[in-house]
């Protein structure tokens, strides 16, 4: 599938930008078949922050991987606007990730041989309408650390570079897998406040995966997963302030 | 099975590509030792055994005509063990199917009893009988080339009379292990044969009844060869002795020995290259494996495994690779050695020649590769052994990067993020990068050396056959002819130009040094034969004095302007003085050039020619050959174009075989280096590369990042390889210099290009192999795991 064919959906605030229907994922582990996802109907809405909660093995990472175009479902549909990701070939999935999705990982995954600015530039170089790397780093409060290599940055700083790198391409969707998992509480909060701020200022649809229930208060929507199914979907009337949550 | 061994087995399987590539490099090392050294040993053994069995002579001497009674005088000389004499002549052969003149070297042997020296070894048929006057034995290569069998007849024109000869046997002789017709450098087996016949038949034909024109002898163990040569020359001088010469100057032995020397030298150099690369690869691969297994090492040590047990575990990886390589290399070496010696057998007729490497050699090859390769492994394993358990528990410190030299110079902006990553990765581990580059450079060097050799030989042949020997036909006369023979020759079919030459064997003396040479008296305004130096430039034939090859002048310790004493070994055998009027850098032989006129003036002759060069119209060449066959005074007809053809036929086959081996060996080395370095880089940076894939980088873009570093290293290796190849070739051409030729040092641009292109191809091929692995990276896992 050609790159030009994936068009970011033009939607009103609150309309579903991505949705799944009867999504199933099965792995076979030797003779046992693991049902990681069972008929999951899920959606991400334009501009909203969704927090996916669940214990280890609940299927939240599998869901995020499929939604992010890293993995394929066994059955069911993943609709991004009018496009069905489950029909995409490998190259089309790469283009989807390249132009439409930003990722933040638990362990930052920065390129150790590149400075903060260059790590961001790595993404802006291949995006059609990116921010300037400096602009993205300013957004996460790292304007003074732009020329440092990852080995010269603290964990929190590294994660903020990773966020800057993820948002610099102006993605339609920002997916964060345990973004605070490797950080202490204080630094974790700082990172969350950056994600919160980015979501508010850029209106980027954001999904955060975490096993930390306290973080749920930050989202517009909280989806709780258990044994490969959506156990609960809660819409918060107001989003909490990062400083007010405790863990 | 212990769990540690289980770990070993599983990881060996995982690392099979890398283990295999290291094993191949080790195999190539062992193979090169077993093949080259084994072939050398086999050739030397066959040569010595053959010489011993056939009672190969120590000295030879030719005379114009000496009475048979002189044999006893020679036997009585101090230091002489056994003496034999014979009659030998060149004769034209009349072969039905050939317009091209063919020649036979006729050599007398005793009827019934075998020669006491230089005995023949019959391969088929029988020895000549006492009453069989027209019986001959012919040499094996000529028989094979012409399809002659015992019982066949062959017609020869001997001393002007055609004679049908019965072939009774096919044989080889130590004097003709490499049979080259007079005036040529390469065998022309279909046109030149060696014929052994009884003295009773050859003596009368050539007016040599009761006389001989060649004697050969062996020395007692305590003899002084130089003193014996001197006394022989004294005895034979009145009979036209042409100067005795030792075995070292015997043409067939000389060429065989030069070939053996070359083998010995290359056989000593090549294995070192492979061994060096194997050591480096084992160090690289094991070192990296140990870094990634710090945690495991810590756990093993924490649980009470001793340093020795941990060290042994990691050494086992190396041992498996080296043993695998050892067995493959030994098996391959034995097969290859057999083929290698088989090729020699086609050119050198050594009857006992068989590839038989000694068990000691196999053991030596195996153990030297083993020790070499394991020494690389031990250096890496030492790090694991010395790692304190507590430190090993902690993750390895994160890689530190800083802007490299190029960036500090301001070139960073030009590179882009990809370029910067590649460059910084190289600059972070400069020693590893340099060693990788050196490994690849060695494979470039292997190819460069090989191709240089072909260039040199080609250059030399081009010079010899296109610039120096410009005649279409060269004639050698049976006996000297008056200069007026040129008018007779000019009247033959298609001849457009005739130049004659006078060739005189002589001994040159300068101070206490002396050398036997052949002085070439040339036409002063000659066009067919000229004096050409190694650069292809012409030096005019001097009006007076002589021009010497620089090598010869150096051996005599003389230079331009010095006066040499010339003792002619033919004609009036007078002794004169000649001035060196110049030196020439040439490749072939030990030449002395004079003008024909000044040579005549010096030796007291007038208007005498011993050979001629003809320029011939191409369409008339067959007619001319027919006419030449009818002229008894002509002993030899040579054609440079045919010599070049014979040479090129031989060379083309040789080049194809040698190039195949070179390319194969060089590929093993470069694939070993590039594949391993890229695989290690992939395992070190897998997480980083997978992150890029997650961020939407395409496979090709990620591959560029991974392989770009290897490409950079490979590109840097090429000039380095050229340099190493250049230096080694220079040393090698120096080492291979001998009396018959000096190998010119010529480097065609094509050689550089070809070696670079071939190595880049293997680098790309190894890159593609790793690229396949890159495609298998699990990009989901990267989100989960910490390094």
C-alpha cells in the first residue's frame, strides 16, 4: 500500500479517530493457545487522553501494539479513519507508524550515539510536517539540555526527550507504554505533567498504558482491562491535576 | 549433560553463522599450509628421489668435438666421481600434419645397457636394443601431445637426410622434467620432442664416430665444484669446450627450482594472513559474547563456579570453531593439495610425484592454527574470568558518545543523523574498527598480490614478444653461415626483411669475478631485434663496446666504462678486452649485447652469422615453413607469436585456477570479518534499531544504519589493503628474483579496481546475510525489555 493512501482523519474533537471491533489476538505457546485479546471493542477519540489500566498479562500491551501498528490481530478490525489496519501489509504499517503514531517506551529507547536534539531530528527528518526539534524539546522543558547525549541525561530527562521525539512529528496518536515505569514517583510525575501539557496544548490523541491505578485520574477516559477483555470503561467528568495524584 | 554444556550447545546453534564463518577462516589457514607446504615438500621429495634414482649429473659441458679417449682423462680429474659422454644434436622433424617446423633433440644413449648417469625412466615400451639402429625412445610429453605410441614411426631430417625412426619406448629424463625448445621459454610439446637413440646410429649421422660433443659427470662428496669446472675447461679447451656448468644452471633444473622457491615463499606468507584474521575474529566474537553475558557470568560465579570453569565454558566456543575449521581445512587441504600437485605434474615430469604431506606437517598445520586461534580467544576469555561477580551483576556502563573529530572540524552538519550515528559508532571503538578494517584490508591484499603477479607476468611477456622479439620467425643455424646467407633467406616465400645475428658463448671476467654468458651480436639499425629496457624504451645498439644487463653487471661488480676480459668459448677461442658502454634494466636472462661488427672485430671473424630473424608476410607463412623444413642448415625455427600463444594458453589456465583460489580465500576472510562485525553490531544495537522500526523507519533505512558502519569500515579497508598488497608484492618480487628472470613490479589500475570491487561484493553479500537477520527482529519485544 502506498504511503499517500493513509490519510489522517479530519475529525471534530471527541469523534473516534481509531476504533477496534471484535478484536481477537491468539498466541500459540507450544501446545497451549493463549487468548491475549477476546472480542475487544475499543476506541480512541480525537484530542482525548485515554488511560489503559490493567495488571500484567491483562492484554493492554497487546492492544496497544495492535493499535500502534506493531502487531497484527488474529481477527477483528482496527479502523483508523476509514482505513482498516488489519488489511495493511508490512510496508503500509511502517508508513502508518512513521507518519501517524508517536511512541513513548518504558525504557526511553533513545539512540545512545545521538544527542537529545539529534534524537528528535531523527524523527522530524522523515516526517512530512514536523515541529522543529528545538521546539519539541522546549515543549518538554529541555531547551538547555539539547546537546547532551543520553548518557549525560537523567532518567526523567531521557523520557522527556523520548516524548519530544514522539510528538515532534505531530502524530495523530501518541501511544505511551508504561512511561513512568522506570522512574521514581517524583520524576514520574514530571513526565506525566509533560504528557498532560502536550495533550492539552497540541490536542494530540493520547493513550497511556499503566498498571498504576492512580494515573487513571489524569485521563478523559479510563479503560480497565482484565484477562484480554475490557472490564470497565469510565469517563472522567474532569481530569485531575498531576500534582493532586499520589502513589 | 551438565547444564553449562546445554547452554553451550544451544548458544552454539544460535551463533552457528558466526561460528561457521570463523571455522572457514581457520580452515583456509590450515588448508593453505597443507596445500602449499605439502605440495612443496612433495615436489622436493619427488625431485630428490628422481635425481638420486636416475643418477642426475652434477656438471655438464658441451664441446665441438672431443675424442672418446678424453673420457678417461675426465674420470681421472680430482673430485670427479663418474663420467659419461654422448652425442647430441637438434634435428628437424617431418610431421605429416604440421606445416609448422618441429624439432627433436637427439641424445645418444648406450645400446642395451642403461646410461650410467641421467638414466631414463621408461613409462611404456622398451629400451633400445643393441642391433636396433633406427630405434628411438621419445619423451612422454611429446608422445602425449602427438599421440605417439611404441610401434609408431616418426620421420626426422638428420644432417640433411630424411630417416624413418621406430619408436620403441616412451620415457622421462631428469634433464627434461621441463622440456623447452631452444630459444623458447615455455614447453611446446607438440613441436619439440626429446629423442634418445643409440650411439651407433647418431655417431655416424653427425660425424661423431669415436667422439662426443657433450660430457656430464657427478662429483665426489668432498669435491670443489669450481675447481673441477676449471680443470674440465682446461682439458676440453683444445676441442672446443664451451665451458662446464653446474646443475644449478641446467635449464630444466633451473626452472623447476625457481618454481619450488616461489612455492616455499608464498607458502610461508599466506597462512599468516588467515591466522591473523582468525585470531582477531575469535577475539571479537567471544569478547562481545562475554560482554552480553555479564549477568550470567556473575550468576555462575555467585553459585560457586570457579574461574577456570567459567573460562573453559567460553573457550569451548572457540574450540568448536577451531576444531571444525581444523577438520574441514585438513580434509580440504588434502584434496586441494592433490589437485595442486596434479597441475604441477602436467608441466614437470617427475615420475614419483605424488601429493604426500607428512603426518608432521598435518600436525604442525593443525596445532599452529589451534594455538593461534585460541590465543585470540584466551585474550577475550580473560576478561570474563577476571570480572568480579559483584561488578558483573551490574549492567555494563552505558555507551558514552561524544562528537568525533570530523564533527569538531565542522563536517557534522553535512552528515545528517544517520551519518552521525555511523561515524560516532566507528569513532567510539576505534581499535575494533581498525582491526575490522585491517582484516578486510588483508583480503584486499591477498587479491592485489595475486593480480599483481599476473600483471607482472603479462607485462614481461608483452615486452618480450611484442617489443623485443618483433620478428615473425627466428632461425637458428646448425653451423655458422657466411653473412651472405641473408640474400638466400630474402629470396624465400614472403620474406620482407632479414636480419642476421652472431651469438657467441663467452666467459666474462672482472677482477676475481666471472660469469658465463652468450654475447649477442646484433644489427645496428635492426628493427626486428632491439635492446629494450624494462620500461619498454629502446637503447641503441652501441657502435663499440658492450651493453650488459644491470643484474649481470652487478654480479660482476662492474659498471659503465669498466673493461671486461672476454674469453670466447667458440671459434678461435681468443681472449680479448671489451668496454662496458652501457647498462640496461631488463627482465630476462643475463644479456650482453654488441653490434655484430664489433663482435666480429673482437673474435677475429668476418661476416659470420649463427642465426637470423625474418619479417614475413602472413599469407606466405605456410609456404615459408614448408621451405624451411627442407633446409638442413637450419636447426631451429621459432616464432614469437607461437611462443606467446603457448605461454598464454598455459597462463590462462593457471590464472583461472589461481584466481579461483585467491577469490575464494579472500572472500572467506572478508565475509568472516564483515559478517561477524555486523552480527555483533546487530546484537549490540538490536534494541536501538528495533526502536527505530517502531518509530516508523523502514527496513532499508534501519539496514543503512547498521550496515553503514560496516560499509565505512570496508571502504576504509580498501586503500589500506592496496597499500599492504603493494608492499607485500614488492617484497615478494624481490624474494622471487633469480637468474632466469626478474619479475617486474607492475601494477595495472585494473588490479586495484578488481580487488576493490571483489571485496566490496563479498562485503555486500555478508551485509545481505545480516540484513536477513535484521528483518527477523521482534519489534514488539523492544517495548518490554531492558538491556
